[in-house]
């Protein structure tokens, strides 16, 4: 099937009451692990890459690797730009073949956030989905923290969604990027945000959140949950354990295959956590 648009993933999830995982990739092991989990669960999914993740390879390489692996997979998967910070990030990833876009101008004041998000909407073809962020999510991604942290104000949601023309809204409701102790979603705040608009919601920072909360997100209008740290940790842990067990290890392919399996396990576990009614 190859890549589909972000809108198609959202529409399929909304109509089937599913929550899409959105998993960050940077390399072939991570990509192979994610796609195997998608084949095992058959849930529409986003594979994503942030500008900070693309430093090593560039967007074209990520696009070619992901779309080649998906060519014979008949589950809808979109390739999403995660945390585009500039309009140039949007243009470059679209030129490389990405099919879904996030413009994250949440580090700016409200009016600039609206302005940049609207410009990103103009650059993004209508059939692709645009995700924007209101409030500013804390924590760190690839050692990069936000310029500021702020929870999403439900009173701004309807106006922001209308002004930006977005199809998905990333919210800051207690969730943070990366691992931090005792992180929880404020479910009352999430409910207020949901009641303010019909726009599908996105939760970032899926790695550190309690399982019990992650299994209820569909009831709160959430359509996409981002997960990155868990996958990276699985990969780094696999190589670290192989080296610790044998500092003379040289069978790179075998360890790479173990990393793929570890990533598949993490991703499949997350997809099933987001969708507790999924048949086995
Ligand atoms: P985690 O690293 O906490 O899973 O967050 C990932 C994320 O939100 C990517 O945008």
C-alpha cells in the first residue's frame, strides 16, 4: 500500500474508535521494529521524525526507508513531521514525501503561534493532516527542552483551531516529553479541552505516562499518542547489554535483529495499551 495521508489515518481511527500510536524513527532497526508491530496489530499508525531526529540522515533517507518497508503492508500508515519548528522544516519534509505535518510554534506568543500555524496550513496540501500545539509541553526531546512550559487553556481552543485550520491539536495537560517521575495527565483538564472543540487531540510524551490513563484516551477525543523514548531506550539497552555480556561481541547483525525484536515488543505493547479492546 505504501504511505497514506495523515487525514486517512485519523479518519480510519475516528470511525473505528481507535487511537493511533505515533512512533519516532531515526534508523532501520527502529523502522523495522515499528512496522512489524503494525503488521501484528493492524492498527492505522503514524511513523514520525522530528527535525532533531533527522540530523544524521535527512528527511529523504527517512522517507525512502519507511516507504520501502511499507510497500507491501496493507495497513494505513502516514509519515509525519514531528515538532516542525520552522516553515522550512515543513517545506523540506513535504518535498521529501512526508504525508502529515506538525507545526510546533508553541514556544511563541499566541498570535505568532496562530500566524506560523496558519502559514504551515497553507504550505501543507489539503489532503494531508496538520497538527499544531496550544500550550507548551514540558520535558526534553533529543536533549532539547521547550522555550516555555504552559498548560493548554480550554478557553483558547475553539478560536485557535478555527484560526489555524488544523486537523489535530497537541495539548499540554500534564504530559511531558521523556522520563520524569510521577507524570500524569490531568484528565479533568483534558475533558475540558475535548468539550471546547471537536478537533482530534494528540498526547505527546507517551513513554512516561501511566498505562491505566493511556487506555482511556479514546473516550477523551484523543486520536494520536506520540512515543519516542521507549523505543530509543529499547535500542540502546539491547546494544548496551550485548556489549556488557561480551566486550568482544562483533555479530552486529544478530544484535541489530535483537534490537528490532525489542522495539517491536515495545511498539506492540503501546498500540495494545492505547486500544485495550483490540483482538489478539
Ligand atoms: P516520549 O519520548 O516521552 O515518548 O515523547 C515522544 C513525543 O512526544 C514525540 O513528539
